[in-house]
C-alpha cells in the first residue's frame, strides 16, 4: 500500500507507457506533470485523490485506458479528453 501524494517528478519518467497506482492510499491531487508523458494507460483508481482532473491529461494522445474511479475527485471532466480518439475511460 503506497501512501502520500503522487510526486510531480512523475513527469520526468519519459519512457513510461503505463502507470499503475491503483488500490493504494494515495492522497492529494493528480499532478499536471502527468500530461508530459506519452502514456497508453493511467490507472489511479481506488485511492483517496482529490481535486479536479487535470486538463493536461488531454495531451496524452496515445491514452487508451484511464481509470480514475473510487477517488474524491471533483469538478467536471475536462473537454480536452474528448479529443482522445482511442480513450476508454472510467470515472466515478
């Protein structure tokens, strides 16, 4: 079980294709630096993340899987996600 927040340095992991951080005790917001990556999969479900979904996730042009359910996220789903043609997302 990982605890704490997702560090902004995650944006430096340039070769990362999938980020699995599901089923932990992560808190805080989703760092905008995730938008710097070239991810196909972003799995942050079943944590305690809060705040809004960063619009920068809409820059992930190769994103296919986005799992954000079972968190305390607030706000609206960014319109930028609508431009991701292959995205299959789950929000809750």
